[in-house]
């Protein structure tokens, strides 16, 4: 007897579905810290595009460094810019992890 267990997406949870999509789009599996940083980056970019370093912990800074080395973002003196491709990637991941919580595909 086959059991069809549906994964439940909770708001901001790093489910297998979110991990799979991130791996497909970024080429590696993300962790909770990275998933939780993405909505903040979206917020920053849709507002003043100024990233306040005081709001970043050590793990956040490491993630920003990874994104910068990969060419996804550029982070100068507080000013943040990112590629359109990376914008699309984080929006899709945030949609799956925070918005599309009732629709498991």
C-alpha cells in the first residue's frame, strides 16, 4: 500500500521543496539562515537599497560574501545592488517558502 504523504509548507520553513528549488536555481542547497535573509534583501532592494550592516549577524555577512563572490550582488558602503537573474531567483525561493504555503506541487 502506497502512502501519499504531502509535505506541508509552513511560512519560512526550509522544506525539501524549497531546498530542491534553491539547488536547481543556485546550484547548491541553502540553509535556514539564507532563506530568512532573502526577504530582507527583497525589502532592502524595493526600498532604499541601503543594507544596514548593523542588522546583519556573522552568518548573514558570510552569505552576503558568498553571493558577492558568485557575482549575484555587489555590496559597497551600505549600498546594495544585485543582478536581475538573482532577483528572480530569490523572489521564486521566497514565494515558495513564505507565500505559496497552501499549494504544494
